[in-house]
C-alpha cells in the first residue's frame, strides 16, 4: 500500500527481501522482487541479482517458469514401472524411455514448496556434469504429474548396502569414499557457481553399474558411487574480488536442512555456514562405511545432532582402532573432517589426495576384494 517502505531495515540491517532469501520463501521473494525489493550491500540498496546473495536459491525468482525446452520430455514416451523408493516430495519409479531403463521421480502433488524444490533440483542437475554425479536426462514440467528423469542406478544406494549382511572390504570401502569425495570436490569447485549439497547421507550416494551384473557385484566390486538428490542443494556466488579460488568464505547461509544424524553442528545451531557442512556430513557417512554402525547408533537422530552440536560429542572408533597404517590414516582423516571448527576441516580436493594415497598402499586388485588383514571391519 501507499507509504509502505518495501526496503525498510530490521535491527540486523536486513531488508525484507534478504530475510525472505535466507528463509528460502520463494513466493515471497518473487513478490518482493516484482515490487522493487532490494538487499543492502556495502551500505547501498542493490538488486538481488547484483548482490552476494545472487544464486543462493536453486531457482532464481525470475526463473520460476518453464524449464529449458532442451530438457523437456514428453511423458507419453515414458513407461512407468515398479516403485524404487519414496521421499518427502516424490516417488521414484523404474521406467522405460526409448528402450532404456531410467529412474523417474514423480512429484507428489503441486504445492508451491514441492514445485519449488522440484524446479530447484532440475536447475542444479542440468548444470552438474561429473562421473560421480547422477546424470540428468530431462523432465516433464508442463502439467501434472511432474516427473524428473535421471539415469537408473542399478546398485541402489549406500543406505541399501548398509542393510546387507556383508561388510565392505578395506580396499572397496576406500574406493567408495574416494568416489564420493571426487564428486563433492567437483561440486565445491564448480564454476561459475559452486554447489553445496546440504543433504549428504547414505541414501543420497548411489551405485551405478552395468545392468548385466548383479547388485552385489556392483556394490562390492565394480560399481561407481554417484551423488544424488539435489533437492536441498544451493549454488553459491564466487567472490567477485577473488581469482577463481575456493568458495567465498564470507558467504554464509543459515537454516536447518539435511538429515539429523549426519547434520553439521553449525547447521543444527542455526549458525551461518558454508561448504564445510558437506565435509562434516561426509565424515559421518564414511565413519559408518568403515565402522559398520551408524554414527551415534545408540541415540535417536535428533539427540545425536544435539550432542554433536552442543557438547562436541563424536562417535567412538572400534574397527578403525587397529594398529595398521591404513586404519590409522583413515581414522585421522575422519577426525579432521568432523572438527568442531568448520574452518579447520579439509577441502574435498585434499580428501581426494589423502584417499588416493591410502588406496595406493593397499594390496589386492579392485575386483578381488582382498584387503589389509581381511575386511575393513575385521581386527587384524
């Protein structure tokens, strides 16, 4: 209404638009932008697209319309088959697409939140191109049911693998950890906009492999691990004044996202955070990979996150307490990744180097499954 200042500042020096962006209120953002909303930067009111907050949403407000026609698929070409899994906003089915088996994520309903996350995930997936990230094939976005189509991951997820009775041999466990780290190193160093996953957990690490092999062969021998489920991922601007270095350390986000058992302490505490939250979540995943038990297995997920965030509690080592060099090195790597001080956690580039070094010293071929002193979960 007349006389209302759409860019008034609160006691923290934030405009309504900045608060809406940080809270991820997509429809409010669009409303404010359409009516002249700006953000305060360097004591000046600037457009959202010209600010350090540009790109923090998976889908910028002005792009909440149709996806690129290049990615639009005709739903009539999809033959939906059996259900593979289900999440908060979608159900994943196996499907046939021109004779190829694919994964089809069918959106549940069409609420603003669900549709916003759907388009946000598409916006991330269409820009992610790496051997350790699930390949996006297209989407049906013109009418319901809305469908996101990706390559089919024949080996299932790491969460599925954790439910199997077999443990990962040491060498294979290192390979799995290395695949995930390579994918994350790519996301965090992607240009022009790095990406934070923000929802790393075993269920979002998938095994890709040949459809002519068994699931067991893919998981324990030949499969490639790929990052999946980018529904909570965010793109970040690169520091305008940096020479394409690592992520701008001054850029932070707030908000509780991800799964509690693997959630970084600073996220649980609702503090500003950056890409190091992925490093913490990764440490919890590979802890489970080598220890065979979930982190804080005796606690419910919320209590686990609270104890890690408020009391700096960390899981105890059992299987990695052995006296072999590889176990000591992996244990030290995990401990460095879950450091309370987020700025002290390693980058995924350095994690890749560490794991490559460990892998190079392990005996046995990739296909044999032999490992130092037996499987990673046996005490030599």
